[in-house]
C-alpha cells in the first residue's frame, strides 16, 4: 500500500513512463545524431575536407549517399564531422551556464539583503540583451572562432538558469523540511548545497535541456553569418552559408540537409526538455 | 418507491491498484441525512463522486449507482448533466479551490441561473441574494460584488452552500465540508446544513473522517474501510455499541474530552522554568502598511517535565509563538528564555542555533512536507546524531537504527525514502529526527492534525511514551481541545494574539472563565442523542 493517492504525479501519464512516445522518438533521434557525430572519424566514408572537383554538386549516389557540395566534398561526412563542432559548443555553454546559474540563483534566492537585490538586477540587465547581440559584441572584441560566442552565450544563458533557480529556492526555503534543518542546527551552506540544491537539479536540468536547443540554433546562426566557426572546419551553420551559392543555382540539398539536421535536433531536444519540465514541474507543485 | 440514492454492490477497479471500492452498498432516502465515515484512502470520496457519475478514467465498474432510478454507471452524458444540474449538488472541503478567484461572488452564483435556467440577469441576482440570506450571510448585496479573497473561509463555504442550494437539489453531497474550517466556524456551518437539510427535506450524504461530526448531523452511518463497508446502522448504535473491530478501534481512537483522564502537573518545586516567556509580541506588516499583531504580550512559564497545550483557532498566533520558540522567527518585543539562556532579539548565528537545537526541537504539522523527499529516513536521523552527538558514521547509523526502532520504525524501513512511508510513519520519523538532537523541550505544531484519527491516537501515544521515558517537556500547539486534554497538564488559550486563559487543563475544561474558551468548548460537535447545549 504505497501512497499513490497523495502522489497524483505518478498517474499523470498513463503508463507511468518518464516520457511519451514522441519523447522517446526525440531521444532516439538525438542519440543517433550524437553517436554519428562522435564516431565520425570511424564511420564517415570520406575525409570531410577532401575536395573532389570532378564530382561537384553531385546528387545522392552509391558513392556519396547524400551527395556532394560545391567543392565536391562528401555531404554525409561533412554532416557527421560538423556535428562534432556544432554540438560541442552548446554543450559547453549549457554546462557552464547551468553550473554558474545554479550557484548565482542559490545565492540570490537564499539571501534577502543586498546580495539578492544586486544579483536580481544583474539578471534583469542580462535578460535585456539578446544573446546573439552579446555574442557579436564578444566576437568584435575577441575575434572570430568558437571561444568568443561560447563565452557570450554562456553569459546570456546564465540568467535563465539563475532566475529559475532563484524562484525555486525562495519556495524551497519556506518548506517545513528546510526549516526543520535550520531548527536542527545544521549550517546554512550544508543545507543549501548539500540538501536543497540536489532537489532543484531535476527542474533546472530540464530548463537547461531546453536551452541546449536554443544555443545550438544561435551558434548555427552565428556560423551562418560568418562570425562563428571558420572554414574549412565543417559546422552545420557554416555549411548552410557555404551552400547559398549552390542554392541559387538550383541545388537544394547542400543547404537543406544541414538545415534539416539543425531543425531535427533542436526540435528533438526541445521535446525532451518540455516533457521533462512538465513532468518535474508537476512533481514540485 | 425508488430510493433517492441507491448504491448496490458497486465495485470500482483501477488498473494497477486493484479494487478501490469493493461491493459497496448504501442508500439514502428522501429527506434523510446519512454519514459515510472513513479514513484517507477508504474510498469515501470516490463513492460520492460516483453518485454524480464521475469516475476515474480507465477504471472498471460493476454493480449500480442509482440516483432516483438513474444508473450513473451507464447513463448517457446528457442525462448525467441533467442530474448534476437539477437534482444533486456537491460541497467540497476547500471552498477556495471550488471558486474562480478572479470573478465576483455574484458572477459565480448567477452564472448557472442565467445559462441553464434561462433566468434574466435581474431575476438571478434576486434569487442569489435570497439564497445568500438563507445561508445566514449578511450584507449580501455588497457580497455579490466581492471577490472570493475578500471573504473568510467560513463565509466562502456558506457561499458554496448557497450555490449548491440554488438548484434546489434533492440530494446534497458533502465531502468533508468543514475540515478546513475553525471549530467555531464549523459549528455554524453544521448548524446551517442541518437546518437546510430539514427545511428542504433534502437527502444528504455527508462524508467525514470525524465520527463526532457524523454523530452530530446524521441519523444513519456507514463506516468505510479500504473500499468496503464494514458496518452500517443507526448512528447511536454504531457509536455506542460498535460491532466491527475497525469501528470499535475508530471509536476508541476518536479524541474526546474526559476530565478524569487529564494529566496533572507535577507539584511546583521552585526550580527554574525550562521555558520562560515574558511580554512576547510579534507584528507583521500587511501589504498596504497596516500592522497585524500576531501575538501580543504573551507571558507564561513551563517547568521542566511539564506539558503545556497552546490552543487557538487560525490567526490566534499559536504557530507564531511556536516558531518564535524555535527561533524560526524573531520576536518584536518581550523576552524569551530557554534553559536559562535568554534569546538574543535578532536572527541567530550558526553557533547559537546549534546550541539552541539541543534545548528545543519542533515537529511540524504535515509529515509529507517536513521530511526531505530525497533523503532516506535512516540517513536523515543519522545526520542529526553526527551533528549533535559527535558520532562517527557507523555509530550514528547504529544510534539512528535504535531510535527509529524505538519510535516504531523497523530496520527494514531504514533505507526507505519518505514517499514510501505512510503519514503516521513519516511523523514518527520526524519525531525521531527531533529527538536525535536530545532536546529538553519538544514543540509539536499541530503535529497530529494532518493524520487519520487512528494514526493520530498512535502518534499521541508515542509522544506520551517518549515524554515519560526521556523526561521531555512538551509544548503542544493545536486547535483541538480533546487532543490537549489527553496530553497536557496545563493549558493556554489564545485568541487573536492574546492569551485569554491559562492554567491547569482540568480546571479550564471543567470551569472555563473566559467566554472564548466556553465558545470553543461548546462548538465541539455533539452527538444528536446527547444533550444539546442550551
């Protein structure tokens, strides 16, 4: 006799599964893309930078499953290698902004005094800056490449994590179990970092999963306008940009394929993030 | 003649959880008040909802639930809608959950009249106002323009009753309609329900976990346990000579005031009081700048080994007092000393808090919220031993095992997360956690009011036991005089932040000097067959 009666969350989805069918499809898509990218050096049929001017803009064939681009490079290989750069950027941004956002959010949510007020204002200020704009500013200062946008994106995604954490902490602070810790005489840092923070991680993690999709799209956009990854390194955003000329000439695939992959992975990750936060949100309320 | 409500061999299966209701049979005749008594999880709400044709999705049904001959298990949606609109109404536990907070009381009441009865706006307003007057509300014209948050819980529950009565139902279903209310408010609502039920000759099915309530309102009673009716009959028969074991246990566990069983305080021997409170006050600033005095000029002492009950309704300041004693809040004025140490009038520093923890601990009301959901119960208790008794990991685990065993949590539960435990078990763990700091004073803030009666009785027993064994001093904050009468030798009655009466429990209960204490005593539900207060 467990307490299902008091835990309606266990029954929100009919079979008690963590994700819906759509969710599992999204997980599968994400895993396939990540695995193909990770294993690119082993699996890719060609060197992604190998220029073969004899087969320029070739359609799909047995030699080139997804065709070739304007320089005759194998599209499949470039997409697989492109995933390595396109996925690693968002990964760094999400990891860094989650850790920093969590800590700043805890600080802002747990205290009542000036620390909280200043941090809250800083979050507000950062919210006012579009991430892309901040990234361009960073690029203007530090130059093109992967590092400047990653730094800028990390900063602009911190407030999303921090604000959420802050709200959760404020709610958590007044819960009886936290007050019980205080009355029992446990020190605040131990309670906050050791006991409260782990309870927030699932919710914050769901938000960060969502962020991953947005960051990936933003970084691809930066590469597309030529500010991110520089040629010849393959990157999905850069690939779309390079294929613009071919697009005008009626060759759709070289631009369409990387765009499709970006859409596919962003949608998949958003679906996962939404479902996770729905699940966990329901659990916390 | 067909019965008003007739449930016959009704079984409700829910996939994965078995039969939630098992061959339940009950009936309510025209104009009859019937109580359905059971603890949480007994299926009493499911039964009531079944009468309106509301079944959990994916459940399998058998048997029949007939309202005036209409079987709700098989009736088409249109018929059910008609039933809910015209013939049956329901009142829920929490009036605030059942009303749209952004619309006025008037909108709420007239909506159904305009849409379903085809009344004009003026006619519906008139009918709504008459109805509000009937349920004992005053200044009804203004109330029609007010929003739910402007009304108290008791007033709002009256509005909900008015809404239920607007349809002139023949069957009124009440699902714990007074559980969220104060005793004095509850008394008024019960009076109103009794009056309306008799005046309209309505059939009423009254769901409650409280035997006393059932007895004060209903002629016949069904006792439900784990989805099965274990006993039914005339209310006085069931309560005075219960047949089923479960009913007997329930009747035994129901707290009542028995003056000869009230504990007496140990003779004062001039030792220093463990807790001494002098002129303690706490004010809050309300939005808008107004000041609310939560507690004013409270003065009392509690001797080592004593037991003090602090009784009051919501807003009396009893929880504020408890929270100030454990330093979750800081007093605005007055002095508080525990174990000879005078409390600094500011938030405590980490060192002071750790010291204080060995003097006083608290057990909160809701055991579902007061345990960290992620931490296994054994570890939660062991952590306290490590902090306060300076024990190593292995020793702390051993101490935690012993203490948990002592409060009735076996070693097989040591690694369980709180969610795997029942409410009573969780409260035992919460008590163990508090005791692990080896405090001298234990504050219990409504520590049993979220529990079922039978569980409450067990937890009270546990508190009594550890009090005797460990020589603990107890401060029990509650709204329930009966609970206090069993546990506390001394009593302190709070009303709106003021102490209105204090002294030995037996004396106060037998001869209260303040009007308010008398009102509290008189508001306790009284069985229909007992003498009613004049």
